[in-house]
């Protein structure tokens, strides 16, 4: 699948609302953490910890600032997506760098308006333009297949404990980027730089 960054996402019309996508700035951090808490609160289980995860991710050496975007409507931040480095430890002994994203957060009042999709599509194109080769995530297969994600198992890629997991998904940004990567995915750790 071929991705090209499309400026329509930098200033897009989402259900009759004009939205801008831009890089997150340090002044946005608290607001983005609050919106992340609102987006995930009691969603998968009582409470949530995604906002705290986001807080500590920013100081992680694996965090990628140039792929940390917010969506705004009328000057209000309503969505966010962040990326980190990850690696695949191949059967051939070679470590290959890939990307991972998440959390993807949208304020509940703005759910089902295309904001999350716009953030994902925009950042996939940005990642490819930056020279990154592949993205691996844990996510809902039914949702993420619309962006071209397929089971990582298709490439022989499993979890860090060498298991296949249905929500472990992969997207090649360049044809053949995951060829020969068979083995396990390791997500970035806070001590990595």
C-alpha cells in the first residue's frame, strides 16, 4: 500500500467542523494528558492509566517527538497520537527498528467524527516521509484494517515472549520492509535512547 502525506489533514473538515493537525508542544502536555484520561476513563476497565503512560513516554528515549500530533477544533485540542520506536529481534540475529503508536486519544464528545482516523492516516504518511519502514501496534484488528494493518503473524512476528496475539498488527510502509523479520517484537523501554 502506498502512502503519501496529504495536506487535507492539516486543515480538514470533520462533520462540519474545521480541524487542524499540528505537532504537540510542551504547553499542550497537561491538556493532552487530561483529554487522554477522558478518552480512556472506564473504557476498557475501571479508571485508566493511558494518561500516565503518555506522561512518562515523553521522557523515554524511544519517544518520537516529530510524530507527536494533536488535532484542534476552534483552538481546542480534541485528539492526540504519539509514536515510539520498537524493534524486531529476528531469527537471523538482526535487530530491525520499527515504529509503534498509541495511545490514540479523542475527547468523547468528538468520537465518531473522523478525528482519530485523520490522526492515524496523517501520521502514517508522515512516518513514511520520514523514512520509517514499518509500524507495529496492539489494536483492534477490525478497526485498524481500514488503514492497511494486518496480523503481524502474517510476517512471522510475535510478542516479546514468542507468542502470536490477534491484536498485534503490522503495516509495511515500504513493500518488503518486514521480509525476513520473523521473530519477536520488543517495544521501546524508558531507558533506551
